C-alpha cells in the first residue's frame, strides 16, 4: 500500500493543472478504494481523487492508466492517459454516427427564445441553440417553428435544446441533449431522422457515455464558474479541458460554462473547437446598437 500511495502522490504532484477544489489527503479516500484491482489502477484512482475528480471519473482514468501501462509495458506517473484505445473508445467504432456538423461551429450562442434567435442570426452568429424553458407544448412548438423560420435561407445552424420531437417535426438542423435526456430520448430514431446531435458532458464518465452514441459534437463544461445553472460537478478548468480535447480529437468539442469575452480565447488555445456563450452574449442594456457592438466584439475574437 505504501508504494501505491507513493505513486498516487507522484501523479498528483506531476499534474497540478488538473487540480480543482482543495487537495484532499490521500488517506481520506482509502476506504473508498476497491480491492481486486492492480497497483496501477489503485495508484491512478487515488491520484485522480486527490486532484478532485469525482469517483466515477477517477475510475475511468484508473482503467485507462492501467490499459496504458499494459500497452507501454511500464507505469509512468508523468504520462496522463489521452489515447482513445486506453479508454475503450475503439469499441464504439462500429456504432453508426449521427450526421456530421462542421468541426468548427464557431461562436455558439445559447438564447432563450425565438426572438433572440432571429436577432443573433441577423447579426451573423454561425451557430445558435434555442434553450426555451416551458411546460406548454403549444408554446414550445411555436418557439421552435419560429426559430427554424428565422434561420431559413441563412448560413446559421440551429440546435434545439431538449425538445427533440418538436425539433424533428419542425425540420431543425439539430438537437442538443443533456445526460438525463440522453437516457430517455429515442436516439436511434433521432439518428435515422438525420438530425445532428449534440450531447452535454461534465467529465470523463459522461464524456465516454456520450461518445458511445457517436454524436455530431459534444459540449464540455462547465469550464468556468457559472450561476446560470446548478452544476453537479465543480468547474473543470482549462487544464482538464486540454485533456478532454486530446481524448476527443475526432469529435468536435464545444466548451461551455462561464465563457466570456475575457476568457474565450483561453478555451480556443486549450484546443476547443467552439465556445458556447450564454450570459455574455447579451449586453445588460440591450438595444439594437449595443447588441450589434457585442456581436462585433465576439466576431473579432473568433477571427484572431
């Protein structure tokens, strides 16, 4: 056990950029450590937990580190696993993919209703998600129909959040689902319809579950702190985003959560293909001119 803890501490010390929250003593996780695993697995699991990874993500990392060690015939605490085969992702190769979307979705605006869809589309935003929250089926259908009309004849791509049936009925470009919705939606039917599919993920475990469906893109977050949505996990940070990008290099990855004009460039530098913007998309004092100015600022950032 001393050797396992030694290697776990080595992992944590060699990858400080992946730390979130305050480091926890390794001893606090020993009661959670399952027996019957290899020393490589146990060291990686303990090291990951100390870095703040939740248990199910630490298990994914530990399995991958074990596979990496077997493949390389040695355990290397400095080599954070990032190969798809070590995470078992090659097993999903035979799964049919959803219809592809552009690798670079550009600026991805998440807006609350069809009126806002029309406004940002008129200003040239390349990708828009309608996130309309309502329990009224008629209002939902109206909002989606109006949003589809708003993007008709433009190069903008429209994704509908959650409401997959109405999105199919209205002929939307794509749909975006969270992890809970992914469990309930008829994904085979959505794939057959030709809809593009975006899936949310918040760490390794959810990312691998989403990848198994071969979506058109994946959203990863929250990268930074956000008050717009209560998150089950802490903000992932740029260090982890960099690792997720390396692992998901064959699937477009959209960074989301707390993204502003001040930090968006850091997400692109970390390798994200696109950034999804919610609060910072809309100025506090929203007039035609202030909205146009805000869009200009964002478009200038995307061209850097």
